[in-house]
């Protein structure tokens, strides 16, 4: 109660958020009415406070959503009240958790309420230890800490539901499938403000697992959880000169895709970035080979790379909890900081590498990151080769996630200070790189990961081009969100 009193008292003079706060905001809305309905643990942040600034700033500063007010619900009933209030006053709203959502469609929110879910973060493990009820505002790192291991995303600072509602890739998908493949039921506030439970008996269950950002605010989800299978993990990080780009990816194909299959417990990622301390002239290729249940990676996966003549190789051993730091995505690493930069990605799913296309995009990336005075020097090219057995164990139509048959998730991440001219340059460059990969893939459609999407792709690229998928999603959208209240994040057409 004390907290809410503070909010109301402190804000009584300015609690009506005025149109002047945002050029395109709605007519004045008296948020005191909303505050009076909320639980004692809820909070409200207004512009001008550090708390507000902190939770409206985002990882990527490109086409960001604009909020006039932030409401932090203390309970799931608070979420109902906020959505109902927003509906009654025709105010847009958007849930937020890890602030790593970066699809440019988010920028279509020009005013309204940010519903910051941080307090809905409890984890209750069932007595049999096989399921857990997980709050909709938990972040990946907190969940991993609470559960020892789970099927979470790989990065520590992102939310858990943000990735999961779009599919959700992670280190354990070789065994168990996507993050969303673990979901058994959702407690969700729908567009009409009703709080309901959606499980396999509902038509919406399918849609929430892959296109879920379109349908509601998940206050909690019940997910399968698993005992820790392997206490130990090994990684070998192998650095190559860019001269070897074709050989490196020919070998990756041979080992893990075309001739062999990556075993369930082996994940490989590679990055390209310009680090003049390693190569003063061009971006380096950094191959991460990660294996569970071992202290050193099986030489079957590493020796062929050694034969290509790398610049250096760094083996390490530890536990599941070290994986994020080893691959540069722990809380302490750059990708978890809000720097003010724009960070658009241009993702494409691929079946295999095309070494000639790899060479072509390497040249584009080299030029972009090393030409004198370039604003893109800090960019990263990401190649994610997760084990796929758990993902591909489910039928293609098992959920709204459309791309189970694809083995690789690839994306340039262009990092630069935002501004109109550079935004346009980055968009052209990123799309050019992706087009090279698309043409080299032999695929008929552009297949992208909605959670990495730039924002100028089509709904068919985000959610699958099959007509039946688009029709099924359109029907769900019409039934559950007919007026498009949840249409800021990669909206279904
Ligand atoms: C550094 C980095 C690492 C990443 N690592 C991974 C990874 O390992 N695996 C992976 O699959 N993806 C990963 N992603 C992509 C990630 O899935 C998306 O960026 C996702 O949108 C992040 O969610 P968030 O909660 O952090 O962001 P937010 O911007 O807070 O949320 C993203 C969207 O989800 C909605 N949302 C959040 N919580 C809820 C909820 N409870 N109910 C309904 N809607 C909700 C928000 O309204 C928003 O539209 C990564 C991205 C980055 C930048």
C-alpha cells in the first residue's frame, strides 16, 4: 500500500498525462482512476523520473515504441485492470520485459501505456519436479538460476516469454525442442481484458507457440522442466582469418549438415567481427563448438578445423551456466547493454551453408566494417547452428513456429549510431547481405525468425508462407484480437 500511496501522492498534480507529452498521444487520460484500482504492489512511473527513463529505453534504438506512462503490475489482476482501462480510454499499450524486442513495427506505437512485467517473475516448481509455473515477467538468467537448467534462450538478459512466444531457440533444443515446445498452458490476458487459461484444448494454444506476441499478455506459463543431464560442458573457440571463409563453412556443412548430423549435445555458432588486435585488416571468423557432458570437445568436431590452420584456438570447460559468457551474451557482455545504438538484424533461416554465398557476404561485411570512417565497424555477423533433433521431432504443423526444417539461423547485426541517413544505409546494406544468402540458398521463400526480424519482412516470412498457416493465424487474430490491440510486434496481416 505504501508504494501505491507514494505514487498517487507524488503525482496527484500531474497524474493526467497530457497530450503535450507526445505529439501524437491520445486525449488526456486521468491515470489516477487506474492507480486507484491497482494492487498495493503495483507502481506507476511518469516521464521525467529515472525509473521511467530506465524502462522505456531499449536495446536497439531504431523505431522504438513510445509510452507516456509505465505501469508495473503487481498481480495478474492488475494486468486485467490495465488492459480494461486502456480499452475503455482507447489507449494503446505494450507489454515489456527484457527490452530486447527490436522489430521496427514496434515504432508504430506512438503513445500509450508500457506494461512492465518485472514483478510477475515467480517460479513454482511442481512437486513431481516435471513442470514449473513461470511468471510472464521473468528473464532468462533468473529462470536458469531458479531451475538449474531449463529450455531457455541462450542470452541471459532477454525475457523468457519474449523469445518463447516467437518459438525460442536455446542450447537444449537438440534434446527437448524449442522453448515454446515445452509449454503446457498459459495464463493470459486477452485483448478484451479477460484473464483466461489456454491449454491444448484451445485453438489459440497452437498460435501462442510461434506467433504469440499477437494475442495477449501472458501472466504465467506452465512449462515442462528437466533434470540436469550433464554437469559439465566444453567449448572450443577457433579463430580463422577471413581468407578461409569458404573452407570453414564447407567443413561446417560436411561435419554437421550434409554428411553428418550435429549430435543432440553439440551446438555450433560462429561470429564475424572486426577486431584489429587479431587481424588489423579484415573481420575475423570465430567458430564456437560447444559440447555437453565433456571437459574437452570431441576431436571429431575440432580436429578437422585445426587442419585448416586457424589463427588460434581456445578450449575451456565449465557448466551450462558458463555458456552465455563463453559466447559473449552474459549480463556483463555488450549485447546486454543499452548503448543508444541502433542494432537491426536481417535474419534468414537456411538449410545449409553455401560457401560461395558466404564468401560474397564476407566481402560485403568486410567493406562495411573496415572502410575508413565507417559507422558500422562494431557490427557482428551471426551464424547459429543449434542441434535440431528436439525441434525436428515434432511435426511441421505442431505449432505456429514455421521453420523446423531449417538447420541454421543466420543474421547480420548492424551496430551504428541511429540517424535518418544511416538508418537508410543500414537497411539497404542488411537487405543486400540477406538477399545474397537467399539467392544462394535455393529456397523459394524468405524464411526468417520473427524474434530477430528487421521489420520490413512480410507476415509470410515471419510466420511461414503456406496458405494454411496464414489463414489459420488470420482466423485466430480475428477471433481473439479483432481490433489489433496486440499488433505492434510483427503483426499477423
Ligand atoms: C542479445 C540478444 C540475444 C538473444 N538471444 C536469443 C536466444 O537465445 N533465443 C531466442 O530465441 N531469441 C533470442 N533473442 C531474440 C529475442 O527472442 C527477442 O529479442 C525478444 O523479443 C526479446 O524479448 P524481451 O522480453 O527481451 O524484449 P521485450 O522488448 O521486452 O519484449 C519483446 C516482445 O515480447 C512481448 N512480451 C514480452 N513478455 C511478454 C509476455 N509475458 N506476454 C506477452 N507478450 C510479451 C512484448 O510486448 C514485446 O512485443 C536475442 C536477442 C538479443 C538482442
